[in-house]
């Protein structure tokens, strides 16, 4: 890629589309417009900093050039160019077909069937969820795999905590701990390792919906019962004294909850087009990961306590655009660990881009409150947070100084 004073010009490809996105130049005003040329021919003209090119030829290379008029009356200037390549057409693995035979009736538990389809997926295939409601517990995606949820299709998470066992090593509110598995799990957590899972996509026009407030409540109650059963009278008294310093009586026990989509030690993960809703806590949570791109999505969780939308945590090159939020907590929260563990691990969140998004409710865009590993190079533009509680919120608790 070549550029002129331009930090980001990137692309996501399918077999027939290219989704291009770029940093907004500092000199751009409200009248800025951008033209995308494909092999020298104008293919799109937009006033926002992304463009979706459709109807392309599968498995073909294209020369893409970005030109801009950054202010009214200005001459067009070339900002950047790059070579892009569409994918070959993938083989569809339909979860309702043999040997998987998943049932989209909203009642049959399909965990084993969908997981087998995901295990069988390779870089030339994608797992397809057709129309219907497919009830499932925790699922795991490996490198070079895609989950495609068609319009009318729903991956519906169970509300039973037992469907998210065995528990996994994760990070929640800045501290590594054992948690219930998330509905969709990408990668394995290891703060001392690099990126061990790569090239994963969740796409389509359907929905991935968690167990929501019911699963949240069930996880908290089960964890309370488990923890108290392991303590003697003195241990319970000490725990109760600690709980009295917390946000509420559920805080300690709620830390075991999984997320809707958890991404750990992964790179090149794309979330495209899907409605993500109602995880038992945060919805999209990349940890120790790189190049996590979310676009064209809807993320909602209004009824869930700690129902954050999109939380890059000690992760790099995370890009979010063209996404609608309606959340029970932060729309976006950028994190990097909590003292002293966050300091010792020392992995910052950096190069985060949020643009062309809209919030219908929730707490807005937060930096923190867990950010002991540092936060660097965050840019936000063309985003409507008028209906959020705080707007942009740089936060830490009083106990952290």
C-alpha cells in the first residue's frame, strides 16, 4: 500500500464484494467527498470514510485507488492506492443437512451438530445457518473458518450455564480468571503468547443472540452457590466484607460470566452484517488480538447489566464502522487490564478506529475503566452518540486513584 500522510486504507473481501475503509484526513471538512476507482474506473463516490463495492468477479485481483475532495471547491487529490483480491466462491456447509441435521425450531439443542460443522470447515468452506432459530451452547471457531448466518437465521444461545461448560481461562474487568465459555469462542487466552488463531469471519444478515438477562442471572446464582459452598464461616464473613465495598451484591459472582463473542490471541477476525445481541455480559470482546474488524452490524443488549457492545482489550488495529448500538452499558469500551496485573502484563490497546456508527442508548464510548496496560492512538469520527449517557467517557474508579 502507498499513501500520502494517510495512516489507514484497508479492505475486507468476499467473493463478489470489497469493503474499503480509511482514516479521515485531518484537513477534511463537512463537504469532503471520496471517489474510489477500480482498475482506473470510478466505482463509488461517498461522503463517509468507507465504501462497499459489489458485483465483482470471484478470485480476481483489482487495483483500487482512493481520491478525495477534502473541502468545498478543492481539487481532487489521490490519498492512497492498493491491490485487492476477491475470494474464490466457498463451499457451503448447511448445518441442517446430513451429517449434521441441526433443527431450527428454537427448542432442540444443536451444540454438537453446529460444532461438528465448524470443525469440518476449512479455508475453502463456510458454515451456513439458514432460516430458523438454532438453539446452542458454547461454540468454538478455529483458524480459516467462517460462520455465515443467512437472513432469518438465528444462532440462539441457551440460558443454561451448564451449556457453557467446561469453563475457560479468560479476562473480565481487567483480571484473568476462569469464566463460563462465551457463545462463540475464537482462540485461547495466553498473555505471554502471540496470535495463535487467524482468519476467522462471522458474516451474514441474520442474528447471533445470547441467553441475555436470564443467562446472566443463572450464571450469577450458580457462582454464588459454588463459592459459598467452598467457604467456612470465617471465609464467608471475609467475602461479605469485600462484597460490601463492591458495586452491588452480585459483583463478585458476576465475574464468571462469558461474553457473546470472545476473541483471544487472534488476528484477522471480521464481523460483518450480523445482529449481535444479548450476551450475558459484554457482547464483542477481543483480548490480546490484532486486526479485528466489525462493520455493517447491529449490537444490542439494553436489558443486560454490564451489557457493553464492543470492547477491544489489550488489542491492536481494531476497527469498527457502520454499526448501530443499543446497549445496556458502554457502546464501546477500550481496555487494557487492571492494576497490578494489567501493569505486569503490559499489553496496551492501540490503533483503535471508531467511525460512522450510531448509538440509540447506553453509556457512550469509554476509555477504561481498566486501562493499566495503556491506551494509544484512538480515533473517533462521524459517530452519533447524542443519545448516550456520557458521550466520550474517560473513567476509573475512586479506588484506583
